[in-house]
C-alpha cells in the first residue's frame, strides 16, 4: 500500500535529527528513493510512524501523543 508520490498525510512540523544507522539500511533507503522518487525523509518518516504505531507498549502508560 503505497501512497501517492509526494503526498503528505498532514502538515506536521518537521525537525532534523542526526542518527547512526547500519550502512546497509542507508544504502537500501537510497535505492528506494531513487526507484520511487519519494524523498528519503518521507520514506524514513513513514517507516518510523509504522514502527511507533506497532509498538505503543514502548511508551509509558500516561504518554499522550
């Protein structure tokens, strides 16, 4: 289920973060960006949103997003 290229679900504020990732992951993200023309930041943001929605148990009980 792929959203339309360049489509954003909401106009959420953006911020920058610096991370260290495995080289293989970085290479895969680059290939995905080249193939789909979806920016890396959007690909990673989508992946993290899916991870977060699947792991609500990683948050304290009183956390509200």
